[in-house]
C-alpha cells in the first residue's frame, strides 16, 4: 500500500526531539487503559505510532488487532518490537471491515490525511 502516511515514519523511529515526552506519555496511557478495563480480553487498536501502546497492550490482552495504513510505520514497529504478538493489518481504518467484536477499541494521536493541509 503506497501511502502518504509513510512520510511520517521519521517521527516514530526513536530520533525525534519529542521522544522523551512521548515515551512518558505513551507508556502511561496504555497502563491507565489496562487498569480501567479489568476483564477485557480483546482490543482493536487504530494506529501504531511509536509502538509503546501496542507493545504493552499485546502483553495484556488475549486478542490484539492493530490497523495501520503505513507500511513504513509497520516495518519500523516490527524492527523496534520484534517480539510483539499483536496482529497487524496494513489498511486504512475506513477500509477495514469485520464481523469480529472487540471488548475495547482505542485510537490515540491519530494523524489523518484529512487533517493534513492539501498541497
């Protein structure tokens, strides 16, 4: 999937000015969610981003599916978190269709192509 979103991979490769702040925030956020969701067994996560949330959620939930439209971001994530057991599907959120039900759906810090100024 060739996508304009691939151009944002540099923000997630661990060499960003805001990595320290992102690390703190993105490690706190999933722990807070997991603490509030008690007995939830499945999660659908929209977007990989830095991967901190995905890595932590995959250790907590029995079923963890992640959607991301950027092949570059997916490959970056797999290189940084090679042992993560989440299932990752390369797709735009709007194109994903399933009958599967999830106990929890999360999306945070999503950058949409509709939020990007037209060039």
